[in-house]
């Protein structure tokens, strides 16, 4: 069974947990973007980029074929890019207006 949880650590980052591993993400924009992913996409992203697991290993863990893992990872990256760009644009607007 896959165990995934998200905890707020502080304004300096957030903790995520997948497969019994605690993963701390220092970048608050990235952490907030990761929270926008559904459970399966978040799991695939954490396993791929933070636990350095291959698509085949993730597929065996989640009991799905490798191409499904690839599609989840690909869609996750699209979502993360969009959310990070939005977050960076918002930060730029706040700095420009002094807010």
C-alpha cells in the first residue's frame, strides 16, 4: 500500500512523505506547486525526482505499467511548470507594487 502525506513545516518549506521516506522541500513555491498534484502524480514525482527511482521501479511499486508512470510524470511537470511560473509572476507583481 502506498502511503503519502503532506505536512506544513514552516514558511521555509514543507515535508512530504512517500513510501515511508520523509522528503523536505525547502523552496516554498515548489512545495506549493507539488501540493497541486493529485496523489498519484505527486507520488510519481516524489519517487522519480526525490528518491531517484526509475519508471520501471515506480511502476512495480504502484502496480502500473511504465508508460503510465511516464504519462503521470510528464503531466506533473507541465502542471509544476505552470504553477511555478504563476508563483514567480505573483512574486514579481508584489515586489513591483511594494506588497
